[in-house]
C-alpha cells in the first residue's frame, strides 16, 4: 500500500523556523504504511502475540553497557510466536525519529515525504528479512522520552531510533546486539568559549532530552563534581532536536547529546560546532519487548547478515560518512558479543 505523502514546505535546514516546524511534526505526524494498526495490549506484550519465554538478560553487577544482551542470533528463517504474529499481521511496526538529520528524517527536498536515513534503512532491512518486502513497515514517530513506553504498551514491535544500550534499561526493554558505536559530546555555538565537557561549562545552561543517557550522565557528573556544580542542567525536552532549537534561540548555551547526532546537527546549522571529544563510549541497539525473545534473536540474525553482506557499510557511506567521516571509529560496525 502506498505511504501517505507529505510535501514539506521547508527549503533547507538552517533556520530556526524550519527547525521548530520539524519538531512540531515529530509530535503530530505518524507515517502509516498500512492504514490499519494493531490494538495495544495492556500487559506490555506486543499486539499480535509475543508471549515467548523470557530469557533473563544481564543485570547490574554483571552487565556491561553495549554488551547488555545475551541472545544469540536465530537460525536463518527461524520463527517464534512474535515473529509469526508479525507475519500474520502483514507488516512490522517500528518507532523511529522523523527529525534527526541523516538518521530518521523527512528530507525537505524530497517531494515524496518518505522517511530517510541510517535508522530507516535498518528498519527496512528488518522488514525485508521477516516479511520478504522492505516496504511492509509501519513507521511511528516516537519522541525520545516515549521510546520505552511505546515498546512496553505494544504501540510498536521495536524502536530503531538512536537508542543507547545500557544496563539501567534492561528491566524495561530487550536490546538487540549493538549496531552503532558513538559517545556523548557537547554542541555549542562556534563563537562560544565552551571547550568541551569540562570546567568551561560552569554557569552555562545545558539542554538534554528527558529520558536520554545524556541527561542521566549530566546529573551524575554534576553530583560527583566531574562538571561544575554551577552548570544548569534543568532544561530538558521531549525530543533531542528541540535542544538545537533552544540553542539557536539563545535559551541555552550548550547541548549534550550523542556525538553522531551532534555531528548531523552541526551539518544542519553552520553556526554551531562540536566542542571537545566524545566523553563516553555508547552503542545503539534495536529495542524490543522483554517477552519477544524470538524477535530479538531474529533481529540479531539480520544484523549479522547486514554487517556481513555490506549493507551496513553502504548505508553508513550514504548517510553518515559526510558528517562523521570514512575513517572515524564509528565507520566500522561493532562486533556482537553473545553469552
């Protein structure tokens, strides 16, 4: 079925008005490929099934962020209850971003209005493997702070939205093996005297997305004295890109977010720049329901094949190489470690 089309009235990504408009879209617009949608389940199980046995994931004490999964890939073509339910439904529901440049976004210069980006490519690949057709995917725009609730209440089968694997989230969602390496970084105006994630943040207003690893790290590091106690971290937003708008409006002095996202935002707005190096090492994973073990293992199989056949690299070169470079640490897909 043909996707609904949106003709964006934006001519580029540089202005504040354009950014605000894109942010508004993220809260209001959902791209539906099939016109039907599954019914949400109150018990946190994805609609259409997924009551397979739950394998215990690593918990605090034996968990390492980035290795916070222990499900080996399923044999090629293997199905479980969740995967069979998706096939019976006829499409995959995926929570994504629609305003992160080069990750999941609507290109204002593309008249089709369809979502594009690195995460979108991965979602299409998963749909192709499970359903035999990469177009059989229903995208739902999910704000940063709604990623986990969307999985738990069954609104989506999975979230493919620059979501960091970490041990604290293991009680809420299951993760695939990692598919991308990044780290937290500071974004600020080029003219700013902020040097990075250090003492130069004293007295500065810093924006982060609520529910993000950036916000958690800011709170922990200010409490421990790693960054100055005078750093104001009170500004949080539902969507990470909203921080860029706040920065452009002069309402904050800096943004802390994943370096991969920050690089894309710097490419959108030539008045801002990355400050200092990344100060963490983090991995993105596909997030799914805790009960959907068969789906997690199937996605891990997709990721193994995606790395091996060059699909991952081709997507990186197309979307992320212009902002992150061909020789960056992020330019190589991370290897999975199963237990």
